C-alpha cells in the first residue's frame, strides 16, 4: 500500500507543481517521475528491511541476501533510467519485465505470511494477494502507459 501512496502522491504533487509554475503539465514525465520515486522508495526497503526481504525470496533462489541487495540497486538504476530520454523506453520494458519477475516473490511471501518490516512470518498471508496481484498489474500498466507509450 505504501508504494501506491508514494506513486500517486508524487504524481499529484508533480502535476500540481507544474500547474502552479505556469507550465502545462507533462503528464508522461510526471508519471515516470512518480514511478522513479516509488522505485527508490521500494529500493530503500531492500537495505532497511533486508532480513524481511530475504524471507520473501523463494527457496530455489540461492544467495538470497545478495539478490536482495542487487535488486535494490537495480530498482535505483531503473528509477533514474525512466527519466533519461534516450533510454526510457528500454528501461520501461525492463521495469515491466522486472515487475513480472517479482511476482513469485510476492506470492511466496504471502503464502509464508512474511512480515517484511519485522522480519517474521506473522504477515497478512494469502489474502494479501487479492490486493498485491492487482497492484502489480497496475504498476505494470503505469510503466507501460508513462514509459513506453510516452
């Protein structure tokens, strides 16, 4: 829920700031900026809640802690790439692919009741997927609309 709030808040504030500054809002830029900030926000969890993130990684993936750190850095680089005109479309496609790849980790976390911030296994459980899967699809659609369609 927090990443969604960050995404929508940054989008709204950046559109409003453009309007107040007297510039017509570039909604595509505002959308990419919002996704970039959301990715940075999500990336910080990889470093702040590393142990919880490690619990999210399915057992068949080795070097879980390294994977958590690497994916955090990937999210940061992708956030920047979405704002660079010459690479934004390929980066957007990469982010879409990345979001699809993350879905098994979210499913694994829900099935095992992972609480990211604690870290323990007293989380929301499988019911969380009723929110998380549509949210992941929304993020993918957002990146496609603002990053690919530009």
